[in-house]
C-alpha cells in the first residue's frame, strides 16, 4: 500500500480505534515513546504520555516483563499479551484493559508513523537498519472484565459451597456409620433378649395349659380364673417377643419368604376359624366374602397367616363388644394383584394421627377407648411384610365410624417361584 493510500485510510482507522476504545503507542529500540494515539486517555491514566517518555513510565503494568520486552525487540518472541488487568479511574471505578505488544518494522511510512491527520506527532522514526521498536495496543474491556470478575466470584462461591457440601456429606456418612453400628447393637440385643425370654415363656404357658386341663388335679373357680389370667399374660408376652424377633429380622433385611402359589381363600377361612371363639366371646359378628374363581397368590403361607391374624386381631381389639367385622377377598384394582379387605365398626383413627399409623411403636389415642393393650408393633410388621411380598398396604378410617384396611398380593399365574 502506498503512503498516499495509507494517508487516506488513517481517518477511518482512527474512527475504528475510537469506536472500540483503543489506544496505541510506538516506541523506539530503547522503549521511548515516539508516537501515540490515546483519545480516551487509556494510556495516560497515571502519567500523560509524551514523546520521548519511557514506556514503563506510562505503562507500569509492564514492569516485571522487561525480559519479554527485550525478546520482542530482538525478534526472539512474536508478541506479549496481558489479557486482563485493572486500573482505578479518577471517579474510583475500576476499569479493565487488554494489552498487546508487538515488534514493529525498523522503518515505516510517514503516514503510519503518525504524521497523518488525527495522530499525535513525534520524532522521526528510525531509518531502515536501525534497532526496531514496539507497537503497544491498549483496549478498554471493562464490560468483559466485570463479567470475568463476576464469574470468578461465582466460581469461588460454588467452590466454597461444594467444599461445605463435601464436608457435610463426610459428616453425614460418619454419622450414618455410627448409627448403623448402634442399630446393629440394638438389633443384636433385642434378638438375644427375645430368644432368652421366649423359652421360659413357652414353659410357663405349657404348665398353665397342663394345670387348666386338670391333669394334676381338679381346680376350683378361683384357681381356674387365676390360671386363665396367667395364660393370657403369657400369650401377650410371647406375641410381643415374637414381634420383636420379626422386627429385628426386618430391620436387618434377614426376613426370608418361602413363596409359593397358594389359595388366599383357604388362608382366610383358616384365620377366620381360629378367631371364631375370640369373636364370639366379644359378641362380634364376622362376615367373610370371597369372589369366585380367584387365581392363586404368590406368597409365604406363614407370613400371610401372620398378616391376616394381625389385621383381624386389630379389628377385634378396636371394635367394641357387639360390633361387626367384614373380611373380603377379591381382585385388586391393579392388574395382577389380589386384595384382602378387613373392615370394622370400631373406634376409628383420628384424622390428625392417620399419617403415623403403621410406623414403629405408634398407637392412636382412640385405643384408650377400648380395653386393649399393645406396643405398636403389629401394624408396622404387617405393613413391612406386605411390602416384602411386593404388595401394597393402605387404609381408610373415620374416628368413631370404624376403619378399613386393605392389602394386596401378586397373582401367581405366570410368575416364577
């Protein structure tokens, strides 16, 4: 490009530089300023630039980069970039800049050297063969710098939060490990205590049965009543002990099911037959309804018997004398399931306590309205056993109007077992 064409282009180049908030300076081989263009006072924030000044005097950010500047002058390095640095403006605001330093040709046309319109004049540039100088470009990138600072701050905050979360996770893992150890100790203790209690209780019940059968002699009414009370107390204690053993197995995931295809109707009839005497003594009616042609259920016979006994026993305990109980077996709303429903006309469950039903050691306050005892294990174990079978457990209740409990079991048709 000829000097004339360069001269005609300089106003355009100057406008572009001002639009981008750019400035530049030209130095000689001793890093003295020869020419500069700084309409926005980017270079002259600290010291106003003037021809003949040292570059480091007006650009203190380059202090510490003397070796790199020497490499630029000698041609051993192509460029030096400071991607982001900040300065404090007169109004106290922080401005951000980007700097690029490059080696300039040893000789440049006058137009480029600054003798054209719009550029600050200075001494003549060196002739060809003289030591080369530098071209320094400075750009105001405050918007980029502010965004960078916000990103850095956000990253630091995220790192702090991640560090705090990691510490919380480690603390939680340690606490969980400690709780797991305590749970193991508790389960071991409960299991050992239950096993130790079950043996003498079984012996006590056996001798009570022997005496009640009058094998060792006739009993008067007072003796028989005392033995009946002893027998009932032993039964309750044995039930609690067995429930505690089941609880430890469930919590330790050691409860094993023997699944097989069974007729739920047969199991329901067997449980109903066992409870007939108890229901008759309380003058409670029991109605059993079974849908015809039901498929077999995939379940554990012993555990299903336990589930039904708990549900029917609860219905009887919380239903006043003379109340009614219904037991129904049929297809569930969900395909592939069978449903057992136990409905009673008992005291019901308060609405504000229904969410707690089926949790460990919970008993509704309406239990005080009937003469019954318990520790709140039966429904928890029942719910756990149903879920262990892959079934569902739910209930509906209204205080003073009775309760309805429903459980489901998977159909055995086509299932592998």
